[in-house]
C-alpha cells in the first residue's frame, strides 16, 4: 500500500489511468457514445435526402458530408468530457490527487480521442453504404487522414471544453470557441479525403498530411501547456 | 484602510474622465482630412476607377486590425498569464474590441471593392477567407469574455484563447492557400518599388498615419473606460 501512496508521479501512467476512468464511465452509461453515434447515422441519412444524385456525384459530396458529421459528432463527445467532472465537484478531487495537471489534460484528451475514433469507425462504413462508394484499399488512407485529423481536433476541443465549462454559457460556447480552430484541420482533411476517394495515390495528398501533422504537434504541445491556466488556482 | 483610500482615489479618477477625448477628436479630424485628400486631390486609378480610393481605408484597416490588434491581444494575454497584471488584460480587451471594428471595416470595404473589380461581393478567396476567420476568432474572444463574470477567470481564460489564436493564424493562412487566389499581391510592402504614383503613395502614407492615430486613440479611450468599469465594480463590492 505504502508504495502506492508514495509512488513517483508518472505522466503516462496517470494519463492512461484517467482516460481509462473516463472510458469506463462512458462504457457503463453509453450516454455520450450513443448520442454521438445516433447523431452521425441520422445525419448521414438526412444528407442523403438533401442531395440530388443527378447534379452532384456521390464521390464529390461524401468528403464534405463526412467531415461535417465528424465535427459535430465530435463536439457532442467533447462537451461531455468535463460535464462528468462537475457532478459532485469531482474535478476538485481530481486536482487534489497527486497527478500533474498536464497529465489530467493528456488523460482527458486520450479518452476523447478513443471516443472520436470510435465514432469515425462507425461513420466511415455507413458512409460507404449509404452513398454507394466503392470500397477498396484507398479507405486505409482515408482512415489515416481521419485519425491524424482527430488528434489535433481532440487536443483543441478538450482544451476549449475545459474553458467553456467555466463560463455562463457552458456547452453552448464550445462550438463557437473551437470551430475556428478546426478550420486548419477540416480543410486539408476534407481535401485529402476527396483526392483519396477519387482514386489518387497517397503521395498526392502529402501536403495536406504535412499540415495535419504540423497542426497536431503544435496544438498538442500548446494545449497541454495551456491547460493548467484553465483551472482555478 | 489603504485599500479604501486606493478605491477612493480610483473612483475619483473615474469622475475625471473628460466628456470629449481630445486624442480621438484629433484622430477623427486627421481621418477626415485624409478622406478629403483622397477624394479631391488624388487621381483615381486608370483601370480600377474611383473604387480604388477604398484602398486608403481598406489597407490601413487591414494592417491595424489583422496584424497589430491581434498581436497586441495575444501578447498582452500571454504576458498576463505570466505576471497577472490587470492592466494587461484591459489592454488585450481594448485591442480586441477596436480590432474587431477595424476587421469589420476590412470585410465591408473589401466586399464593395470585390463587387466593383471581381463582379461579386464575396469570393472564397484565401485572403478574404483568412480575414473572415480572424473576424470570427476575435468575435469568439469577445463572446468568451462576455460569458465570464469573475474578473480573474475572465482575464485568465481569454488570455489562453488569445495566445492559442496567435498560433492558429499561420495555420489558417497555410490551409486557405490550398485554394487558388484572386486577391492582388501586396502593392505597398513589396521588395521592389511600390507600383503606385507618388500622389497615391503620399495619400496612402497619410491615411496610414491617420488610421494608426485613430486606432491607438480608440484603444486608449476603451482602456480608460475599462479602468473606470473595474474601479466601479471594486467600489460596489467594497
């Protein structure tokens, strides 16, 4: 017991433990995932009826639909990640524990990343099914773009979920704060997806992948450093 | 006792705010003078015609609103997180609000100019798009400030947004350039000689000076107002 109480704080272990806690709550209640998944599937179906297949081909429409749905389904999940901690002021207990604030952020972001990728894994095959897209090896490229975009998306989104949870408007503010930051993720991701679905090789979307990679590095680092400032002293 | 006297001194300074701010008045006169010069004494562009005169508003507003205001907002916010001085937060707040007005001027004049020379009020062109997203960014900064009652939390959280916004701007520029552009290349600040007549260049120089004066006069006024507001809150809560 004593070695548990006086253990050295380890960033990665703490982060994984917090992510595990969040995902366990999510797995037991399924409230966030269910609403995000149903939202994604319903919007895919609704988009199908707002679309005239004789005017726009499905390959041209699909990337835009996919990224709009990822964005809003992801926002649903991000809002939940700090609401969980407000019940019974659980956040205070988390901050009182011998875990660094950066590790709290990394844990929260990791949990959100699993959440967002799970929604993507559900939405991608549904998109192929509803929009009658050809399924081939190019989908591995699309999945890689989706995961690369999800990392930056989740880093920025988790930080602003923490900011928004401290305001009067709470979850209503999150889209307004986060969406401008999603622009450099969404534009290259949607362009890369449309090139890949059109049968272009992965080497042709390298500029987009580079921007996504640079965004991930800069904003994962910046948001981890900025997170302690979003908490009350 | 000391805080009470400090509050008394500050509330006294609130009453001393003059009814007319002489610096703003001077700046408005200077801008009026530049308008007269641009409309009456500077030749119109041979190909673009009279609409080119928007240049003397559009470009200074863009430089001040996009580059100066956003940098001040972000840097004052970043230093605030470090030394926690309320004055820095008021500077960031004032720069953001004045910058928002200037950015709105950029979008409106750009739209009118676009209609005259491209035939459309709005084109999804890289520079327009990045100006629009910058406008949204500053707007969300102001909405965030409005949504937090506590002064310390408002300063801290909005500073986080301001600093991250500074990191975001290069990425927005990079991504919007994945599309092709209609906007002219820089005309004044290019390495070779500026491609303008000397009269146009001197009018532009004067316009830049006048708008810079207006920009800082408005920030100063807005800063004084923020100081008075905070002092009033202190008096009410004392």
